[in-house]
């Protein structure tokens, strides 16, 4: 991964947050305070760590890995957000609010939104494989997504839901265990069309 690609991904993450959560706020909030929010800082540290993993200059890589390790530890202690550098996320990764967020080294697509107290992880007896997450996925506050499962594209997982089975494309699921309440979900499209300004 090139440095320019890392910067491009960071910009897409900021733009997603500005569009989804700060669209109607002041210029200062959208363009200055957004960089000071815990979720934004955590995502920037993650992107930096992911980029460092691909560096091919040994001495520089070791130095930057040390800087990353310190920054990652600070994010975990201060904000309660754990994101490993081995996680692979597409363009547009936003964490809204903070605390109690655990993401494993798995894959997630574009436009991935995570709220507070979200856990994504594996279940015992499944070889330690975590879920794979598609494009345009929204994880509500307190959601738990566990096991060797697939979360499809255009999926909304409601607050405090427990997901232990595959979720098909274009679905909204809620509950413990989660059940499908809609098979016609298009939250990305609705947002881009201006239907609702806040979550």
C-alpha cells in the first residue's frame, strides 16, 4: 500500500463521517472538531498501522511500528476502541461515539459504520474465524456479530442485536438472536438522496 493510498482512505473516512453525522453542523464541527473525535482518531491510527504493515524499508518500518504501537495503546486505554492493523476495510470507515468497541482482523467493505459497544468476533469451535462483512454495513450501538458468518451488502444491524447467522444482502436485522425485519434495506441510497440527516 502506498502512502497516497492511505491518505486517500483517510479522506474517504472523514467524508463519510461528515456526510452521515455532521452534515447539518457548523463549519468548525465538520472541518476541525471532526478530527478531534475519538472515533476519528481511532480510525486514523488504524489506517496508519495498516499502511506501516506494507512498508518495505526495515529500519523505517520498525520505527513507525513503535509509533503505531504507542498510538494504538493510547486509543485502547483512552477511548476503549480496539482495531488491529490486520483488519482490512474498504473506503469509508466511520466510528460514531466510542467505548467498548472491538473489531477483529477480518475484512469489511466500503461504507462501514460502527457505533459504541460493538463487538465483532469469533465463536469457540469455529476455528477462530471471525465474520466477513460486506459493503454498506451499519452496526448499531451494542451490536454483537459473532462467528464464522457472512454479513452481506446493504445491511443494518440494529442496536443491541446478537448476530450469529449469515445475513443476506439488503436486510435489516434486530433482536437477540437477530431476526430479519426487512429485506428491502437501502440505507446508503436513502442517505445520499437526503432522506434523513441524522442517525
